[in-house]
C-alpha cells in the first residue's frame, strides 16, 4: 500500500478558498473543520490524496469492487497475458440463503452439511482448473481457455482511491448489507487507511455510527 496526503491536506484544500491554508500542525480548529466538512457533505477537499492498495481477492469479490466508479482507478492482472495460477478461494464456512432478504445470507445453524459443501466446491474447482490446463495443453489460447475458470479464482489488482471515494466504498461495503467476503476486504482496507487519516475517519465514523 502507498499513499499521498493526510488530514491536514484535506483541511488546507478547504481553507484555500479563503486564503487560510497553512503548514502548521493539525489544530483543534482544523479537526472541527473536518467534522463540519463531513457533516455538510463538502466532498471535494477529501479528493486531494491517493491511497493505493494491492488487492488479491476472488473474482466474485472483485466484481463488486469494480462497481465503484467515481474516484477509483484500477489495473488488473490479465488472463490474456499470463496463465492464471492455481489459486482458489475456499469459504472457511458455508452459509444459508437468508429467508427474507433475497440477496443476503445467514450463518449455518448447524443443519448445513459443511463437509459435503466443501467436497462439492473442491471437486468443481479441480474439474474447472483441470479443464483450463487441458485446453492450454491442446494449444487453445489463454484468453479463451480462461472461460472455464470459476469466480472463486483469485485475481489481483492495484486499486487507487481518494479519501472521498474510499469512505463511500467503505460505507457501502463494510456494512451488514454487503456480502460477508467483500466486507472482509473493505474492512481490511479501512484498517490500513484509518491511521493515515485518523481524524477524518474518527469524525466520519462518529457521523455514521449506528447506520
Ligand atoms: C449491498 C449492495 C448490493 C448491491 N446489489 C446490486 C445488484 O443486485 N445489482 C447491481 O447491478 N448492483 C448492485 N450493487 C451495486 C450498486 O448499485 C452500486 O453500483 C455500487 O454500490 C457502487 O456505488 P456507487 O454508484 O454509489 O459508487 P460510485 O460508482 O463510486 O459512484 C459514487 C457516487 O458518484 C455519483 N455517480 C457516479 N456515477 C454516476 C452517474 N452515472 N450518474 C449520476 N451520479 C453518479 C453518485 O452519487 C454515486 O453514489 C449493490 C451494492 C451494494 C452495496
């Protein structure tokens, strides 16, 4: 991970409108300004910074991440250039479909046959990855052969956010409504970014507490 900027940079971007930007350490007044900006949705001062993550995640997680368009840059490994490695996400535990919310899941209450589910998942992966290898051995091009690989395959990307787009992403994806697996990535990204912009995150969390 790498980053540019800090809480002070956000304050200075806001203060430049009245010529008040400065190099002094972050003051109590600056912290109150950050709170004000967040509460009143003055978003642009939060865009003058960059946070780059290397994200190695299953394709089904990446498909959700890539929906975040504003203030987000991405470069991803290409299955046309390279042979995809044998990296399969295996859920540590399977969940049931939620009875009321059609896109949500609920913890296993002990009635799900976890061993059978694991076996089916592993067999499907083995068959798919084996087919991929077999197609390559036949001489089929990588860009076509990858079509048989499942969504549990790991992909890897550089994602760059600014603080505004990152907070928006975390708000939507580190949330109980988001898929559990995607939430783990959003939470890890928040944990990495929070020490870099501690006052912004503290005030943003206070604003959204209980949501
Ligand atoms: C729990 C959950 C379930 C979801 N389920 C589905 C689903 O079933 N199917 C599905 O297709 N997607 C689904 N999504 C994706 C969702 O619809 C958004 O595409 C995704 O969350 C990105 O949010 P966003 O558009 O606000 O972010 P960004 O693309 O980063 O945009 C940030 C903000 O910029 C503004 N903006 C960006 N683009 C435009 C534009 N073209 N016009 C006007 N304003 C714009 C908006 O204010 C937007 O909130 C789901 C997301 C979540 C969190």
